[in-house]
């Protein structure tokens, strides 16, 4: 804002830009007064359900329109504390407002500089500040996704947009050290609230937290079904976590505790990176690093899923499960002595494990003639020999297809 003074005529001239700003402020004050007047006349008790929906939509649009101005001006101030005081929000909300305002800037390198449609939608009151913020983060990670996310924002609830935006962002960052950042972000904290309740907060990597959540859910479901009085499920879930942490409770589920969906090409390349069109993720949770998936696959049930890009064509499971009768026979030792298990390499009886002669990831069967007892150290040594000999490299798709059931 600036003034131009003519010393000869002692008149004050205000630039057109300043005049426009004054008009904008006056218009906004007038709009605020109109909303204040509407608030004074608002009597929700006598409003019909239909009118209530219309009024709520009008208030929501006004809020969205105001959030656009808040975001741009917050960017100009670049002071989250001042923004928090002016808007009456928390520091976290104020920082988010500043970040969204920065993302809306028409400048090179800014997330939405090449996606002006998001700022336009916010300026028209079609999306909220929170929706624009989620789209901005996704656009920054995966340029070009904003149009799709805008469609989701207009048609779906906020949590649907947030999940979609998060998926796009994490998949884009999957090969940019996402696994390392997730591991560095793990944390735990506890505190006692005003009621004296102990609150525990955990941040766990996806492949670590998912099985824990699934086990707790199974235990909570068991407690819920067995309870005589049906309390809210969340209370049974709290009991389930308490039992698990104290080493009690069954916490067993008939469903897999952890499923990782990995494109075969990722495994063939050595679990190094993900290309466009490939996946390495926990369904319903999000992407995991290929190195993490490889570690999980080393001690997991293998299921082959074949599809033509649209429909599921075949699914087969190569399992390490051994029937109880077979397990007992193996533990008896070789006939005719049945002298128990000894390591076939060193004769050690301690900590023997079942080793696949034909490696499991080479589709070696879990059959008696393909299993040998080896102690832990000899098992590791044999695995290393197999690795050096190239026996641990996943077979080509043609071999998997040949082994698949018709």
C-alpha cells in the first residue's frame, strides 16, 4: 500500500490498486455482516430437514470461499503463529493453511503451479481447504493427478479423497526411500489423561503394524461374541490389545494376518525397484519397500495369482504347511532307527530346522523327499550356497504357469 502526494496542490492521490483493495475489504466486511445477520435469524428448530440441508450447503460454501482467501493471505504472511491468532485455529491447522497457500502459488517448482484448476475450484467454493491440501501433497509427489483427485473431491467424502491421495503419494514415493523414512518414523509414547487412563500411541511400519492390528481385531471379535452384554466393539478392542501386550488371549484368526501383493517382475529384478504398472503393497494399507517384501517372502506362504489385466484367471498357493502326520513322521527320524532328528551336515541335534532340498522359491514342494533336517548354522550355510549357485532366483513366469493347476 502506498500514497502519492502532490506538494503543489496538497492533495492525496491513492493508487487504483489501493482503491481496489479498499473495495475488496469493504465487500468482505459487507459479506461478513450479511452472514452475521443470517446467524441472528437462524432458528434451526423450525427449519425443515430439506431446508436444513440447503442452509448447511450454503454455510459450507461460504466457509470454502473464505478458506481460499485465508490460504493466499497466510502465504503472504508466512507466519503460522500470526495465522493461528488471526483465524483462531491451532498451530497445526495454521501451518497447513500456509502450506496450502504456498502450493497454490503460481511459481515454478510449486506443487499446483501446473494445476491451476485446484486453485480455481477452491476460489469458487467447490472444494475445501483440507481437500485442496490433500490434492496439493499428492500433486507434489505425482504431477498430473490433481484432475482425478478433484473429481473424487466433488463426488466422495473427505476420507475417500484422503485415502486416494495418500495412495497416489506413497506409490510415487515408493522408490524414493519410502521404506527408510517409514522405519525412521516409528515411535511410541504414553501418557495419563484427566481420567487417569493410560494412553498408548504407536507408529509402526505397515508390515509390522498390519498383523498386530489383524490379530487384535480377531481377538476383539472373539471377546465381543462371547460377551453377555454387548458393549461397543472399541472397548473389546482395547481389552484385546491389553491381553496381547500382557501375553494373554488367543489372538488368532483364520484369515491371513499379512498379505503383500507383489508383481512378479519386481521379484525377477531382484526386489530392487518398482516400475509404472507394478505393485508392491499391502492391500488396503499401502505400498511397502521391495526390500521389506523380499524379507517377508523369505518366510511366508506363497500364493500365485494369475490375471489377464482385468479378471482373475487362476490362483494357487505353494505352502510350507506340513500336515500333523507328516510332521510327526519327520520328527521321528529316518527308518529303521527312528533316532530323532540330526543335522544332515554336522549331526547336531540342537535347533534343527526343515530345509528344502529344492529351494522353496524355486517351487520346491513341501514333501518328505524334499525336506532335510539342518541345524540353524548349517541351514544358513546351505542357503548361502544355493544363493551363490543361483538357486534362489525366482523362476520365470513360464515355469510358474506350467506348475499352476489347470
